[in-house]
C-alpha cells in the first residue's frame, strides 16, 4: 500500500503523462460534449477553467482532485445511507497526511538517514481541490442513496456545514453549478493548462 505496488502481484503502475497536445485534444472534446448537452454546460466548464486560471495566477495550482460526490456516496447504498461529508473530510485528511509523510521523509533523507531508498514515501506536496455538486453545498440537500420512497430531503448538520466552511476557508472547495456534470469538472481539472 505505501509502496504504490499491488499487494497481490507486486506490479507497480507506471505514471502516464499526457502531452500538452493530448491534453488540448481532451479539453476540446470535453467542451464539445458539454456544449452538445447544453450551452450552459459548456459555459460552466469554461467558467471553471477561468476560475482555475485565476487561482493559478494567485499561486494556487491544484495537484489532487477529490470527486466529492463519488467519495461521499461510497458504500452508502443502504437504508439510512447518505451523502457523507465526513468521508470527503477523511480523504482530504489522508491526502494531507501522505503529503506530510513525504515532507518528513525528505527532511530525514537530507539529514543523512534513509538515503538510497528505492521507494518514495507519501505524496508530493500539492494543493487539494474538492468538487461538490451544487445541491450538496446547500443547507437542504437531496439524498440519492437507496431509500424506500425514492429521493429523500435532509438538512446539513452543523458538522457537515463546518466541513464545507473549512474547505472553503482553505481554498480547496469548488461548487459545481446547478445541473453541471461534476465528472466533467474533475476531468477538466486534471487536464487544465
């Protein structure tokens, strides 16, 4: 787990980097798909790109992208399951912890200990971006996990509101606009210039 190797076969996945031309091709296709869905979708992705540009100009370039909806609904498909903000918070905390491990390991290695290690420890330092669909960033939220009578409406707890506020205060929250396809936003974030 810590080595980045498969615990079953020991293989290590190679890092695959897209060229700028390949990224541009994916961006173009993503805009095309979004615009074919609705002009509003394409405009929302462009606005997100402009937001990312403004953040980059201010010195914030996001390295780690958290798909809030997928994380929050992970293993929540049961009666009583819901969009779980605590799960998003735990993923963010784990990413931060892994970045801290790398920082400590680097400091230790530069002090003379642990030199010659083949494996990297932890994650490289970076900025985390959490994407949350608009309906889940409101005080009254839908609950799309399994429920006997269909979709259920709930209120954000104080703890859930505090998690969102913390993400916003730490400049790691982007709320995907109403009706936006949040998957397109995380894909775009990974290929942004």
